């Protein structure tokens, strides 16, 4: 039986951050990852089209305070530090300056009203906050689903109020997933090793996987809430009621993408610009045209619309994207499309959705989700963050925090297994 100071379950951004933090502290640690790669929802695909694009997280949200910004610099990645313009086009027309200003006022007012409801202590569905009654209301509902991965009736006003967002979003030329993957290189991670049970009632934590048994003094659980709710990892004894309720009440929403191979000259739009096909219905898709001048168009789906299309299958997602793109540009666009692909995070057994959104009335449960148990079981992941959830940097910070707490608990216990691994920067 292999013995470690700390076992980390999951090697997404949170698990990797926890693992590196523990290695840097000189602890003996192993991360067990169910899938055959590291990164979790951070995944840059370079094979489908021969150019990099992110199937998962793609922007350094709150870039000015995002820890991945400095990591990117240290690792030689290219961060484009310029403001994104999300709504350059609606339907077949570019927005005028007046239309842009009207849109900005409408969405700012709606978001402020939802946040104000949460600030006043209410934790109700965002749909209970009356929209402004303007022409932009349906599109704002769509934006809510893309921004939070759930529709307004599933969004907690308190959760929304808690979001820390500096409104600075910076893309990474080589890909966010590639950055997270490079960060995790060389760490003690065992791939394709799903953990099936964690026994924590005895003197040591005992984890079972297809790779055998691992024993540790502490464990950090860094897998999505949807995975924990699905029961693929059995805990013995069962997790406390507060923890189980938090897992159930902070599920992952839907955030999927459809990516089409289209040469830039076909659409004649500015590379890196964004647009939406319509403003009269929330059942639509947002497009990013040719990021970094690449021959691809990326469509974003969220909430019930994304869930319905994902249930129907990839063909339905692609057809919907093409229909909406035709709504914008007309003509027979299908003959200009080379390859296409669509994500399936909702169906992924190791993920189970897009990113976390507390159900109305349950925003406070993020504290329960993040809480350690008996200074032996620690929890990390974007869902554990109070104000940076649904982000890769939120996942990173919770991983670092969980590792620091685990290391402190071991120091208090006076027990440490000598690690054979060099600390970061040594050896």
C-alpha cells in the first residue's frame, strides 16, 4: 500500500494548484486523476482543426487580479491584454454607438438590480427581479445563461451579488488549457486512475482506485460537485449532512460550445469580434469570429437552450449554430464550413456540466462545501469559492488554500513523510 502525506483527488486547475503547493512545501503527495489528461475543464484542443482553441475556459477573467496572468508570463505564454468587445454585431448589422450605449445601460441596470436584491439579503431566483421592459430583455436573459451557465429562474441573487468580477477578460494565444497543462507538468499525477472510495474513519485515509490502494494522512477532494453528487466516489463514513446538502445545492449548469471551421474571408468580419444572431429571444447563441485570425468560429450555448441541444446531440447543436449564423449573414454558409465539433461537458462523467451555480436560497452553502472535515478531508474547486466561482482562477485559489490548510494540519500533528521529490525550482 502506497503511503503519502496528502492524497489529491482530481487534477484540474484546483487539484494541480493543491499538488504543486504541497510539493513546494516538501510534502509527499499524489494526485489521482480519472481521465487520461490533466486540466479538467481547462482543455486546449490542437488536433481537431490543427490550431489551438479552448473547449473549456478561454479567458483570464478579472485578468488584472488573476493569478494565472503571472503564471502565464513565467511560462512564456502570450496574454492579449486588451478589452474584449462582446457585442459588436446583432443580427445582420453592426451596432451603432447609440445602440451600444443603450445596450450597455440596459444590461448594467439588470445586473445591478439582481445584485442589489442579493445585497439586501434576499436569496431568490434572479427571474424574480423584474426586467426593465425594454427591447433588450430577451438578449439579457441569454447573456445570463452564458455568463452563469443557468437561466435566471435557476440563478441565486445572493450568489450573483457575491461575484467578484473586474470586467477585464484577456485571452491567451496558446490557450488557457495549454497554460494549465504546462503548469501541471512534472507533478506527481497518476492519470486514468479514478478513485472509487475514500475511507476516512480510521487512523489513516484509505482510497481505492483501479490502480490499487493509497493511504494518506490527509486528502484534498478537487472534483466537481456533479461528480460528487453522482456517487461515483463512495465515502466511508458518509460525508456530514451539511456537506452532502451543499454538494446537491451547488450543481453545475450548462456551458457548451460549437466550433465551425470557416475561412475568415467568408464572413468578412473583424477577427476576434463577437456577435449574436438576434435580440428578440433568449434561445440563441453567441459567436466569436476568428479569434487570433484563426479559421474558426466559436459559438457559446448555456442554460436550458444548451441543455436541450446537447441532449439532442452534436448534430442538433451544429445545425442550430449554422441556422443562427445564417440568420446573421444569409447565404448558404454550410458549403463554406469544413470540419465542426461540439463540446459535451454535460455528458462527461468526470465533469457533469459547465460551472457551478448555487440554487436560489442556497448561496450560503458554498461555505459548507469548502469547509474541511476533522482537519483530514479538505475540499477545492471553483464551486468552493465564495466570490470567484465559475472561473479557473477561483479553482486555483481554492486549491492553494486547501493545500495550505492540509499542510498546517499535518504540521500541528507533527507527522510528515519525507518526499523524494525536489521542491519547485530545485533539482
